[in-house]
């Protein structure tokens, strides 16, 4: 099990490769494995909270033969806990 400090991710607004926007709130650890997950909120509909494994969040995807990030940072924003500064 990992025991190191959680990885750092830039908080703020990201665009998913399919076009929707999400706000990354920070990193959470899985309670059993301690694997890092990204905690983020969708910026449409009911503004649900989601988690995704950090590795998957940061990976590259192929779209129409082009490699691009799954999520692209479009507006950094700092948070104090889950409240915007």
C-alpha cells in the first residue's frame, strides 16, 4: 500500500476531451488501498461530485487519430478545503 504524501494536482476548471467542463477540488485516497483519486465536480446538470483514479484522470486518449489529454486544465483555482478562495 502506498504510504507517501498524496500527489499534487492543479485545482481548478478542466475540459474533458468530449467537451464538458469539470472543477477539480483535490486528491482523495481510497480507504482500503490508499490509491490516489481525483475529486471533481461536473459544471453542468446537477453539479454531481465524481472521483476517478489519478492515473486515469491524467492519461492521454486517442481521438480521431490524435493523442490528447483526457482532461485539460483551462483555469487554475485555489481551494481552502472544498471552498473556493
